[in-house]
C-alpha cells in the first residue's frame, strides 16, 4: 500500500510551456495561505472584510485558525454561521478556506471537548524517580526497583505486599508511576489527551471533522481543500510517553515484559539498548495506527488534504514524536513549521536548520506527494521586514517546500492578542498595502517548484533508531546531543557542497523500500548509493536486508563511521573485528571526503560549483520537466554575496523573473559537454532559470556605463501618519485596592483578579463553550485605569488619544469627558480615536478610564497619544514636544522613537527626452525599513525590499522635471514592542512583552527600539 495516497490534484506540468502559464498567473492553489486567526467575538463584517483585505494583497487562501482570545464559542452554531459567511465571501473572491482542526494547539483535545466527552482520554505519562529509601505503594505506582551496582532488582511485589512481608532494606530505589495530564487554561480548563488510547482519535474526528461535515460538508474537497493539524504528540503528562495498554501490547509485540524492564528506559541497566529500541518502535507504530493513519484515511474519504506539522525541532530527542519523518508519510500534504527570524544551523534550530526541511521534502519526494507546506515567520516579531520574508522563503523553497502558510493573520490585535507570537499579515501592518509583492513572488515560486520531478542520486540515512537508544537517560544526554550535532554537521556540509540527496527514514524504508539493479528504491525514487552517517549504531532489520540486497546487485553503501553493531537494538552477527575488511559494496569514507567520493558516482553532467572563497550561504533546487530542468538558487546570507558557476549538459537557458513572471535570455556561455552560467547572488538574493534541452540564444553581453544624476533640489522628507506615544504604564484600582505606576500587563492581571477571575481569560487560554462570555459580575465591580503623559512648551495643533474598546469605558482627559468619533479608529478597528487637543494642557495630563460593572471584555492595555508632535525621551518615559524637520537618518533620533508607519523622501531630477539607449534606476545606498515604495511623478514604479536595493524606473520618467519619491515604511516593533525585554530582534514570544520594570515608566532611552529611515539620500542612476 502506498502510504499518504494523494487526494486528486492537478497533474504535474509536463513541459516548460505549461509551467510558464502557471508561473505567469498562478491559480489560487499556489497562493500563500496564512493562519487566519479568529480571536474575537466575531461579526460577519469582520469575517468578510478581513477576507477582502487578504484577497486585495493577492493572498487567495487561508486557514481558519481558532486561537486564544476567541470569544465566539468554538464549533457552535454561531461558529458555523460565520464559517458559511466566510465561504460565501471566499467564493466571491475566488479564495480557498482550509480547516484548522483545534481550538489553539496541540491538536487532539478539540478545545476541551474531547476530555469533556471522554474523561478516560486524559493523557498519561511514565515517571521514573530515584528515592533513597523503600517507597510506599500508591494507586499511581507501576513498579519499584532496587538499584545495585550495574543492575537492578524488581521488588514491585514486595512493596505492594509490604504489610505481609519483611521490610525492604534501606538503599537506592527507582519508582515508576503513572502521571496524569493536568487541567490547564490552555486546554479549555480540561487536559491534553492520550492519542495512543484506542478511540481517542475517533472521538476527536467525530467532534471536529464531523461538525464540519454536518455544517459545510458540500464544500469539503472543493472550496475547502484540506485540514491543518498542529503539533499532536504523545507526551501529554511529562515524563516518558505512556498509555494504559502499553505493557500488554509490548509483550505481544516483543515477547517479553515491559514492566520488568522499566529501569532500562532511563538507566544503562539490563539489556537497555534492546528495551529502548523496542519501546520507541512500539510507540511509533501505535502513534501511526491510532492517530496518523485514521486521520489520513478520514481525510482521504472526504477528499481532503491532511497537512500541518508535528514538533520536528526536538530531534534527536524523540519523546514527543518518536520519528517525525515517519509521520509525514501519513499526510496528503506533509508540513513543518519554521519559526522566528534567527538563522541557526544547529539540530534544534528553526530557520537555518536544513535537516528539518530536507526531512519533509525527502518524504514527499519518495512518496510522490507533490505539495509540501511550511508554517512560517511565526514569533519573528513585529520587526520582520520584506527582506527577511524573502530570505526565509527562498531558503525554504530551495530545500523543497512549495506552499507557504504565514503565521499569523489576526482578525484583531486588541488585548493580549497583540502579544500572540507576532507579526500579523493583516491590515494592522504599516507595510500591508505592499504585501502583494511578497505574496505574488511566493505564489510564482510555488507554482514553478511544484512541477516536474526532483531526482536525487543519494540517500542519507537519518540515525533516528540509534537516537532511540539514548533518550531520557541523564548518563547519555551528551551522547544523544553528539549524535544530533554530528549528523547536522554532515547535512550542512552536503548542502554547502551542493550535493543532491534525500534523507531516509527507516520506517518509510521498511514500508516502501525495494531493490532494483544497483538502486535502492524508496517509493517512487531510486538511489545510487546509501550513506550511513557517523555514530550510526543500530539499523532496523528491514534496512539491513535491503542494504544486503543493494550491494548484491552492485549498489554502494557509504560508511562514514564504524560498521553499525546492532540490528533492532540487538547485536548483529555481521560485526567484524575493528579494522576488518568491509563487506563487498561497502565503502568507508570520512565525512570530509564524502563530497569528492559522491561526485565520482554522479553522471548527469550537472553541477553547481562555488567560487573560491565564496562566503555566501548557497542552496539550490532542481526539478526535471519533459523539455528541460528548472533550477532555483538562493543565497541565505544577509551579509555576503554568493557566487559560482552552474554547469549543465542543457543546450540553452532562460531566466524566469519571479517578480514579474516574465522570461528573458540568460547570460550563459558554451562549455565542454553543454553550457555554463556564471552567477553572483547578492545577500538574500535568488535566481530562477530554466535549463532547456533545446537550443536558446544567450543574453547579449554589454558593458553598461552608469552615472549618478544630480538632483535638481534638496531632499524633502515628511511623515505620512500621526506620530505616536505609547502609554504602557498606569495606575489601576479595583476591588478596593490599587497599584501605581505599573506596566499594563500587570495592571490587567490585577483587575481580573480583583474582580473574581484568577487571570486574563483571553491570554494563553482557551474558552470551553461560552464559559467566559456568559460570565457576569456584581453591579459594584469595576475598574479604574489612569495614564499620564507630559506635554512640553505647547499643546500640538493635532492631538488625539487612542483607547482599545472605548465603548466599554467612561473616558476623561484632565477631568473632561471624551467621546470616540463614530467610525474613527487607529491601528485596529477596535482602537477608538478620541479628539483630545481641547482637553490637553502643557504639563502633566491625566487620562482616566472607568468602568462598572466589570466584564470579561475589560482587558487593560496601553493607551496611545497620536498627532503632529515630537516625542522626546525623558527620565520617565517620554514627553510630547514640538516636531522638527526630518532629515536623512534614523527616525528614532528625530523625535519619532515609537513611530512605525511611513516617511516619504522626495527629490526632483531634470532628465532629457526618453531614449532606448538610456535606462534609469533608483538606488538606496543606506536605509532600514520593512519595504520602500518608489513613485515617479505620482505613479508607483515598484518596491525595494532586498539587495541590491534598487528599482528600475525607466518606464515612468519623462523629459524635463521629474519628482521621485521613496516612501520608507517601518514596522510595528517600535510601537508595540516588546520594549523592556532587551532588543531580542528576530524572536517575539508572549512572555517577552510581559517583562517590564515593576514601576515605571523607565527612562525613554531604555526602551528597545529600531532605527528605521533613509540614512542617506537615495540616488537616481542613468545607464547607457
């Protein structure tokens, strides 16, 4: 049986002509698809308007993602009424909507509905603790073992029958007990579940997928392509994975008792390698049979693609998921997540961890699954720029991802929601009007790199079954990490050398492996050689059989370490004496010499040769079509260019422009046996070319002469949006008590506690049914919040205050009541904008919010002052001062420390009459921002996002005076923070926003902000 059998999908394009039709105008199935966060008491208008926002930026798919902050009861009639409205709007916009299968995550508990309906589903864990004296037996006990030098004695019976037996002597004992998953706000006040328990997955699917079938079943497999599952795992109660029937299943599977062997799981005692292998092997089999396969099959039946991800960043730790590669085989569109914007090539890294992505693409390649997905950008912070997005996306596409799922797109950012692993792909962002640039770019790459076939000549076996031998044992923690580090180093060396290979999962090899002459086949792919990495200690019996068959037919096994001494965790008969000759067909190659050895085994004439001293971080991806090959090159370095030469037996080459969808000749040259293309990619640069079997003419070689055009006047800069002062400290009074000068996060917790709740119910918590929104409070309950800000010298001509949900409060400034103007908002449609100039004064200003009775909607957050003024750092926070003229340089140094919108920079240029011999481009020598928009004479010429930081404007200039404007857009980092957890750029987790001095505000200079702006005047260059 072919695991992961596909939902019917478009056939791969057979020729470059067919691919180009998709590339020029990608259909919606290649669009990016953000996790569209439903996190409010939603209205139909919110649902429809946010979908229109997405479609307006060429985002034509979305995953409907329930998440903390959701007030609409999950899976209720109200929920599905909104779902039907969303589907109606999606049809009008020609969008696809995907199901996200959980209320928050990890998948499996259905927002608390599964444990509520099935109490016995509560998750379990195996805990083994050492004690210094004989323990007493308890209801949770599984076994007790007396530890002795080099061994242990099972004294379970003696402890259980302690009253009838002689007391046990003092000494070291290991106690095994069952832990039960606790109830928590994150799980709707319930618990996470035991996915290994028979019936739990079925109950989960009945509650979730069953509800969607009843409500919107006609659209399953149509307007609703599939369903996303998020981080399901088998360690719900800490300790080691456990389920009630595990001992009986273990004995049936392996022929000996698990309970008598439990110490071997955490100590190197007894036949510990065999026990650990058998334990994790059984866990993997049960996870597949009791979760992954039923879920896959249920989706297959409904015509849905199962996608979403497991927790792949733990490897080589295997407690949450015994083998994540094995689980990908049970998804129609296997997926991973890559969070944050911090490049890290280590085993537990995310962006930069090529192994994690290569695992995904290898499984898809082997099983003929043409689409892969990555949940991307999450927790990268409000400061994420377009260049960062491009750099991360290019890296993913080069490694085999071909669907992007942005994390996240919020319906609202009010309350705690703005701290939920930002940024947001939504109207809140100052760069949102330009996002179609990124969305279209990603869709074109998705369309191109989903076609054809990726043919890899080598299989690198991942040593997961070896890693099983060293789990959960303090004595072997360093060994486990060394296994991961050495394998990671080998993977990264192959990537750097541009070796083409897949990773091998032994579970998938066992289920789909076979041998033909000189090839190990795994599903649809055949490999000329199999590479065994350093520290590989144990093979599965099926892998060992296939390697014997491979070498018997003339295939090659490359050994980068010692001959593996174990099969299925047991000593192998094939182990020879140290230094003894290897079996026929085996070759011992040190990792440092692996690239050179493998190059002798390749024969198709293709190579990517790095230039000497190249300091870039280069990746490539090649796909075979009927008339040639698609090649994508990506430089992941944001500091150094990457250069080299592509060598190919093709007869021609075209450059496919990802930004425009157009095709142009490439600057290739003839070479022995084919052609070659010299390339130099700037930092964060990429290149997509088609290598044609048919002849093509190369691009003409021309020596261009560039000169800088002198401006006809000075550079003029203007702020496009109101300046902003965030008031993130306040006084708060509730329940007869008060706090002064505390951070708003602390104030919010105080207000909820003093009104009878133990916490903000919308922060890192899930509502079960309508338990929170139906909550009422006594008439005398309430809250009063007081913010203060200082105006120096004069009250600005334009000054408003912004309050989240002003309809919930009586708002006063200096004792004067303020009213929100109908329909007037700032940043978020629930952030009311109140005119404040008439009530403001020079000196200290007091903004007061009062509410009674209290409600669950009263989340205390920062207030904002916006208008035409400057913001100056003070000893305590900031002060409002008169604004100053803007010049090139960081905005934060020009009285705009918390501003994140746009600044327009304009210069005039006098140009001659247009000529075919001249071209013009705008270049930014030094700047920092999310994206820059270039306009000429009021017409948008395009955007600048990544090196070489230039934009061709030839088609927009005219004879005479030309006004050129560059709008540099910032981000919400300076406005929304985190401000007090240190700079922390590239990573933004909720707890970072909660860190702040106990009393404040602290000095304004101490706020962590980023210097956005045009640092030098832009230049106009003429090229002849």
